[in-house]
C-alpha cells in the first residue's frame, strides 16, 4: 500500500481581496524657489531637517532692494510736495478767477496738474509697496511643515527669480498611497459597495484597505488606511482606475524623539483591497495543489484510507497556504478531511493508501490570522488616526454613488 503524507485543512475567516502595487506620496510637495534675483548670503537650515511653516530657510542680499525702496519712498515724498503746491495754486486761482484777475484757462491748467499728481502719487505708492515686497522676499521661508531635502546651492551663488529650485519640502503626516484597480475588479468592488460590503465600520462612507511595504515578506499587511479618493474616470489606455488611501505617519521632530517617520514619499507598497465580505474559507498547502492539464486538483484521504481527487479553484494565498473551493458546488470539501502533501503521484482514485501525518518541518506553518478590515489606523493594535478634513462627496466611493 503506497504511503502518503497528509495534513488537515485550515479554516480561516477572511474577506476576499485582491493585491495591487502602490506608491507612497506626500500630501504636499513644495519646491522652494526665489521670487527675486540676487546673491545667496545664508542657508539657515540643515539638510534633511524638519522645518515648520514660516521658518527661515535662505537669505538673499537685500541691499540693492533696500536702496530701491528708499528711492521709491523719496519719489512719494517728492510727489506729496508737488501735490501741496498744486492744491495751493488751485485755491489761489479759484479766488483770482472769481475777481476777474486770472483766466479760467490758468485755473484749469492747475486743476489738471493736481489730478495728474494724484495719479502719479498712486503709482509711486505702488512702487513703494513693490519695493517693500522685494525686500521681504530676500528672506525665504518654508510654506509648510515638513522635511526639507538638501540645498541645491550654497552661499555666494546667483539665484534667478522663479527659476532656481533651492530645495524641496514634503509634508510628513499623513501620507497618501496611490494604487490602481483593473476594470473588472473595480466593477465588482462597486457592486459590493452599493450592497454595503467592503466599507469601514468606523466610517460607513469609506472603504478600508491594508498596506505593506517591501519588507513585508510574509504579506501580513500591517498598516490600515481609509480610501479617501476615487478617480472620476477609468484610464482607457490601461483599463484601470486610480484610488488613494490616507496613511497615518506619526513623527515627533523634538529633541530626543528624532526617530524617522515610517513612510517616505516614493516608497513602493502593496495594497490589499477587500472586494467581498469576510467568510470562512478552507486553506490547503500550496504544495498539495496539482495540475491536470488546465485544471487544479487536490488529493484527499477519507476515513477508509481511500484516496480521491477533487477539482478545485485556487484563491488567495496566506503564507504557504491557498484558499481552495470545489468546482462542483454539489460536492463540498469536508473540513475534517485530510490532504495529501507528499506522494501525490502514488495516489489513484478509489485506491487505498497508507496516510501518515506530517511531521514537523514537512508541512508549512499554519496560515496567519488575518485581521479584518476594520477601523483604519496604523499598525494593528495602534489607535486609528484622527479623521481628516471633510471630503467632497464625489471624491469618495459611496455605496449609492451613480459614478460607481
């Protein structure tokens, strides 16, 4: 009697999901440029440090712009003096015309000069404001909180207005993970969203997904996030649609708490997207699945030690195990059945075999328990992040949305 090695099924309550690749991106990315042309006199930060909005980053030589400001202020004072003289002249000629001692034309000439002065004075004051802004622009500050990259130029270099990129600042917490779903999966997901499945219990209007990084070799997908954006159209070139999740990325830049944030823009990620509600599924070792032409089969041993083959559909993978479903729904798999993992070639339908339980090391480790797609947070066991700003209705995959 041929000897085979067997293991029992493993049952797990898991949702049906698909796994796609994604990219981590910052919520805000700002290129630091100068609004004026001048020579760099100071770099006020350390490459790679955390900066706050309004924090000083660069200084440009302000002396030429301060001189222009003084010239503009002098022009205003000059025009104010001319205005006072024109007002006196208009008042004087108004009295003279009333006495017949001056012509109306002379009075009109002085009134025109006064009105001309009014326009010139307004333009001069605008020049003062422009010069004052240029002096302010000599100090370049960060527009957002975030991590700054390395400076591209050092002290002494000429900075060209609106052209030279000095550095880049990216926001830290939260970050976005962008991923694409193919059209068939998106249609199925949309149907489930309308039926009430695949949504986060913490926020019924959003869908929760799981995220793993390149170091997640066991595919545990330890990070949770809520989908807060669904593109308004399918890309006709790739037949995919873009979605986005918002990931918490806590970071404390204070002294003594300078551990780097978990996520950085540009990171590669894997995203597990649930497309059906959780249900109990039977898992078999991947090594137990054989092929007959284009069909997948597993060999089982019954209580009478007789072998039998069952055609199955292979589903999602957990560790070294795969979900199996019989192709014939009228013949369900017995959860208490034994699966052959070694000696598959010795099995024949209806023939007895000597079934030996797998010893340590012969069978893969049991499939890991998969946390359900619950309230989005960071790693499992950590609190969910504070809710973000209210989103526009069309940006969320709402179950009643006509666009799904």
